C-alpha cells in the first residue's frame, strides 16, 4: 500500500504542467504536494526545508543552464527520489549505482501516470 503522507515537490515554469501533475498525484491519493515555478523556489524549499522531500518531479529545462539540476538532485540529501522530465541532454554524468533506484530521467515533455508510478 502506498504511503499517502509522502512529501512531493513539482517544479515547472508552466502552470498547466504543474496543475496536470498535481492532479495526477491527487487522483492517486497524494495531497502533500508543493508546486513551484522557478529554480529559486526549488532551491529554497529543498535546501531550507525542515524535512526531506520524498519525491521531486522537475522539468529539466527549469534551470536553463543556471544550475546542474541532475547533480543537484542526485547528490542532495534532502531529495529521496526524483524524476527529471523533458531531458534533452545526452551527456549527463552517469548515475552512481547506489542512486540508480532513486533518480529517473525521462525525455517526455510531461510525464504520465505510468511514468510517475515508477
């Protein structure tokens, strides 16, 4: 049985994307969701949050070169699991074996329910 108390952060510049993702999670019974629209809000919530996020779902284009989201998420102890979607870069650093189960990369412009369940 899934843990409905998971803390989920959704980061995307497009309001409609955040709404779609939040509703997908709501339909599955998850309601502890924080949607953010910019990289500064993402950094603030992840770095200064009182407890880690169980899942962070981020549009890879959010940082637009200002931050290496891949490494930030991969090595941040405040992020337990993450999904980067809309990934365009082929040359990302390899994911260490100990973190492979906690980071999912997707080329899809917006993840669907099947992708979110992984």
